[in-house]
């Protein structure tokens, strides 16, 4: 989600309106990224 970022990190969120389908696709995308991140060895 969009946010205002300062020197100390996120200062505030910028609200956006998503349709039901858009919200679902965003969640699916986030879930996919989380799975990929779990496989990365740092």
C-alpha cells in the first residue's frame, strides 16, 4: 500500500480504494511474494 516514508520509516499510510477483485489480486500477489521470500537464503 502507498505510504509516506521518512528517515525513521513509514510516517503514514495513503488510503486507496480497491474493488473486491483488486483487493483479492493484491492479496494473492503478496502471498506469492511471501512464499518466494521464504525460499531466499540470506
